[in-house]
C-alpha cells in the first residue's frame, strides 16, 4: 500500500490557525455534548451559574445516574481527562473500580463454561455470577473520582452540583424511547449479556425501582427515584468520606457481607483515586492525550501510529481499500491487547512498546503482507457506559467517561442506585495480565481523549460502548484529520470494527464494498441498525482554532444532547 509523507493535515480547521499558534477563547459560554439531554441541561445550569467545565461535568454525571441508571451513578467508576487553560496542562483523574479483597484469581475458574463469540470475546460462567449479583461488583470509584476532580478544579460549592440530579430523582422524568428499548429485552443476546428484565430482578430493591408492577417501564411513563435522590443528598452534605468511611459505607458493606459479596470496609477505606500524567502520542502533527492503562488510550495511539504510514487522505472513506486497511490495523492492536493490556500496578507496563512509532512500523509489515502475527481472540467488556465532552468560556476542557459496566442488578435497600458488574470484564483464568486479584482494576475500552494542535485543544472526544469506545475514538480522529470531515460528519459516518472472528460493520457500508472484502476471504457481519449503538456512542466538541467557535458532535446512535448556556 502507498506510504504517505508525515505531518500533512487534511482539515480546513487545522490549517486556519493563527500564525503564532495561539487559539482564541470559545465564542460562547461553553458547550456540553452527552448522550442524555436531561443530564446535559444539568451541566448547562452550572455554566449559567458561573461554574467551569469541571462543575458542569460533575453535575451532568450525577444527573446521568438518574436518567440512565444502568450506565452511571455512585456504584460505578470512570476516567476524567481535564485540560486547565490557566495552567495549560492536561491531567488524568482515574477512578477505576477495583476487585474486592475477598476476590481470588480462581474465583470463577470452576464455573467457566467457555468463550462467547459475537460482539466481543466474552467468558461464560455458570449462572452468570460474574456479571449478575453480588459477586459481580467491584469497589466503586465514582464518588471519590468526582470529589477529587472538584477539589482540584471545581469552582462552585460541592452541594450545588447535585441539585439538578436530586430534583430529577424526587420529581421523576419521562422514560425516553431509547431507554425503554434497552429495558424491554427479555432474552439473552448472542454476545452473552444478561438482559435487563432478568437483571433488575436480582434484588428486590432493584425490582421495586426499575419494574412497574412487574413489567419494564414503557416510553412516556414516569420514573421516580426518591431513594437515589436521598443518597445524593447524603453525598452532597458529607462529601467523599460519607461514601467510603461513613454511614453509607457501613450500609453498603453490611449488605455485601450478608449476601456473600467481595467488598469489605477496608476496600472502601483504602480506595484511592489516581491523579497523573495522561498517555501521549502524536498523529500527523497533532498531539493525542488520553487515558493510560488499564484504559485504552495506548491502543488508540497504536492504531493511529500504524495508520500514519499510509496516504489515507487519498483513499475514499467507504471504499474497500480503506475499510480493509483500518480493520487490519484494529485487529493487530487487539492481538496486543490480549498480550499486554492489564493494570500496571499488577503487571508489566507495556505502554512504551504499544505507543512506539518504531513498533508501529514493524506491525505495518503484517498489513502489507495481509497477515497477522498470530490468531488470538480478544476478551472485552460489555457496553453500558456514557461519555461527555465539555468546554467552558475560558477554554477549560473535560473528556469524561463513566460506567457501571453493564450493571449488576444489585441495589442496596434504601440507597436507590445500581452497582457495577465489572468482575465480568476480568479473565477468570489465573496468571494472565487481566486475571482477578484483590485491589486490581480490569482493562477497559474507556479512552477519553483531547487532541491538541500547537499546544492548544482542538478536539475533545470519547464514547460509550465497550471496546468500540477506542475504535470510535480512532475513527473520529481519522475522519477529521485525514478525511477533512466536520465534527458532525465525523460522528455520523459509518463505522466498522475488527477484534474477533469477523469484521463487524454498519449496513451503510455498501454491498459492493462488502463483496470486495469477502472476495479477499474476509468474514463480515452487518449489524441490525444503520446507526447502531453497538458501535459506541461518540460525543465530541471541535474547537475552531481560527474563531474559537465550538462545534458539537452528538452521535445519532444514541439520545444525543448538545447544548450551550
């Protein structure tokens, strides 16, 4: 395949920068892009009150846990990348969920029933106890992470950031069609995810909230969550300590003790947030700043490093040569995901190798030969995540992804929120980089990212949807930088993904393209929907380097919300 000269940019926005490389402040008081419109409004209220991007992100996050309670909330975890315009510095705040101290490497080994092929390579265990119920839950990090972010960067009072979410909890909200669709599935999908209807009946406290007289809520019906609202009031009043060392912690730990869970008081008391340098790479003159391992920022950079060796701008976006090239680059990165990705606190950190330009050049030899170094099928996590991008009037930026995994169905009586099910994302076999160990974080597709041009933020992005998160982030960067798309065009363009046995793609990749790929012996699978949420829901903001104008890209695959104060 034809190689390209490095450093060339395909976008008019990038070429329109000031000669000195400076970037004007945003023309508006800011922008928020997230999957849930009601949650976006919560964040916009903070900007109207004079809050900054972090204030808006935190308020949006608490509201997301109310209006989309199986993807976010106090029982989850996440990664938050913040750029401070005053300091001109990016900081990573990671609050991954961590295995409880009662977890052992062989916890699910005897229950192992085999791999699950489909959306990703998942592991089936007897009774689905690694994804449903108390054994599926790891120590949550969201409360600690958001409190840490607020202490470092927030400007409004902590309690103010809860007000919109608390009001939504007490008053209720009208169930959207998107939410109802997710909640009505009653049969297990081919990718091994336990359906909502079974999951919410795991605990009586969950069924009381998330079923309406024993049936899933319908579009237009009103969901009220007073217990969840009262829990948020307690966190608003007592801060992080009440959740990890106070009465809330005691109630949670006692519930898990009674029901054989893996979490202890020490797990909560010892929980720590990681605040450190993000992982960094470059792509055609842009700096990529993203989440380190066990996040997937290194994999995003690895794919882009591989692609940098080809003249992508000369290839049509939806034609067979480009689809195949990108798919093969993705597949190579997923082979390394199995080999090398893990929590660097517990296994050797291979980030330097993964983001190396020289290593990418070696991998391109496989692409040019149309081969792979070995055939490894990749374990992955399930979708059930949400992302927001925020920019304020001072140019502060936040890329923030939070998740419950796909939720455990566990609700502690009286607390009203659902816990994560992140034990589902660990390898049940001991001795692997992603095996179970107390205190360990599992690998995740989460990759909140900011692209910089000459030291200034240019694109703030990230997504929900398992390992499709990292792939859609990479797609977005290629679409904007190489294909010259606007942010709306980039987020709406067809996507494809190769990590397992087949290349999965949206049906908007036309038949003649699929026929050309199949003629080369590649196996393909089209998804059901033209704009398929299975390919992740990407929410991005592009900052025009000439004018400072903000361009929001809400993904049509989800219930996108784009708003300014």
